[in-house]
C-alpha cells in the first residue's frame, strides 16, 4: 500500500508541475503560435488537468481513513457469536492503520435499521451487520443510503451496495457428530438449539449424519430455547436432556453454559461429553469437551476490507458478492481450542472405536475424523457430509444417492434427517 501511495504521490507532483508549466506557456504564448497550435496546447492542458484531478482524488482516498461500523446482536462478552465477530474487528484494528472502527452491541432486530442509519450519519463508509435477522433492515438501510457499502452476515439478499458473507460450520458439526456417536454409551445425544432457522437446522442435520455414520442406532434429541444468548435456558435444556439419558451434548447458544453443565456432571461422576461452539471453550470443560467448531471471521473481514480499500468492491458492484467460506478457505477450524482439534484426553477412546467405511475400509474413528478433515480442506472438497442417499424423519429421500446437496438446498433446509428426535418447526 505504501509503494502504491508513493508512486501516485510522485505522479501527482509531476502532473502538477506539467499543468503549471503548460498553463503558463499557453498564457504567455498567445500571439506567438498559430491558432491550431494554441488549440492543441489547450486540449493537452485539459487532459493534464483531468489526470491531475483523478490522481488527486486517489491520493485523498488513500490518505483518509476507512471508517467501518459493526452491529452485533448480542453482547461482546457472550463468548459466542458476537464475541467472535468482535475478535475479528479487533484484528482489523491491529493490522490496518488506515481503518477506524466502531461497534454497537446487543441490537434487537427491530432496531437494526435505526442503528445502521446512525452509523451512516456518523460517517462510516462500510457497515457490517452480523445476524440473520438483520437481513431486511440492512437491505432497507442500503437502499436508503446508496453511497454507503453494507455487508450482511448469514443472509441471502443483496443490492449493488450490499454483499453477504458467512463462515460455514456444517463440515465441523459432522466431524463432531462422528466423535459424539463413537463416545456415547447410551446412544442418546443431545442438542440445545437456538432457533429453528436453516443455518441451525443444517448444523444439527450434519451433526446427526456424523453420529449415524459411526453409531447407526443412536438418536439425536433436540431442544429449542428460542434465544441466541440465554444461559439460564441453555442450562435448563442441557440438564433436562441429561435427565433423559443423554450423555453427549452439542449446542447453538452464545455462552459456554452447556459446556459448564457437562463439566459439572462429569466431575460429579457422570461422564457427559461436550462439543463447544464458536469460541475456544476447552478451559471451561477440560474433562468434558471433546472438540468443537471455531471461527476465523478475521479471514473474511480482512479480504472484504482490503478489497473495499483498493476499490475492487464499491457501492455499485456487490449484488453478486457472496462469501460462503469453510475449511478450505481457512474460515473455520475444528477444536475446542485453537490448534487442538481433539482433546488429548479422549484420543485413545476414539482410536479404540473402529468402523467399516465402504471406501476407506476398517478405520478407527480418530483416523476417520482426521481423514475427513483432510478431504474437506482440499480445494476440490473430496468429501461432503450431505451426500445421498439421505432421508428425512418421514422416510422421504431428500438427497439422492451419490448426489451432493446444492447450496440452495442447504441454505433453505427446513427438515431433519431420520435419526433426530424433535421438530424442525417453531
């Protein structure tokens, strides 16, 4: 960036000198040159002035800070979704001296447009709205402020000045399902869900597909709490599931509460396995957390912000800009702690459990997890959990044999696979 700035500054200086010399020559040369020569010189002067103006505007844009606003649905201390986005914002602040960021936390969906309007009025050039429920309010704000760039997380509506982005977890939920199915002694595995929307349903289905692959008789029991962040409801749901015989828990709720419940029971003598969500939670459950899913929002934010700065993205060309980054892009990571894909405490159990795979042959669940992880990181994605045949709870084939679910199917999914107990409906 500095070399680009330096080159343009030099060019601007030289063009400025040429404009001054040309203007003086034209003014002083009247009467000493022919009319044709004078007209040619004036045309050249106009061209130089135009170049000077363009370069001047480019220099101004590079010296001015890019102002970025973030809108969060929960508190940044939730240690889940909003906290993870906040980590991404802080990363941008630490890496790029040419940006200035601000955020507003705990914004209700009904207040999103109003807050977005305030961020526009405060002079923000780029605004990130970070909840599925913000989609329509973000679109309305974008349409009302065509000069501002908007990016909405987890939605599908776009506009010339509004793109979409998401770090997708279903591959990781599938891997966690493999481990949950292998470790469960009761064959009953619980899931505490936030809201029955496609994103959460997709993740629960992927988790259940992993469970079924290694433990065909096991069932996944789902309880909805209808909240993104509610530790009290999360605890009640987790304890209710354990009382019904569940000995492994996954969840979508923006706190480490479910992990803490599992740890409490484990320390008390009843082993409950847990799979953490969004942020590193191994420290909250060192005796219960097997693995989990971790996000790298900074990867996506860095890419978007850089392209906005360079002018690759602007307020007229975002209608088809849609990030859906997964393992191969490095936007997500397996584990309950960064750099720790599986808690060492449970490695031997997973290595002792074997399954027969039609392609890989007889293989331990530990090795199967690592193999699938490697396959899904490949540029061509050699394996996908949503490969048919896959049936729903009513026995209907939803994904045909040897076919992979399309992006559209996964983005709008509203059905549960056949080893789930519970309803995907509100």
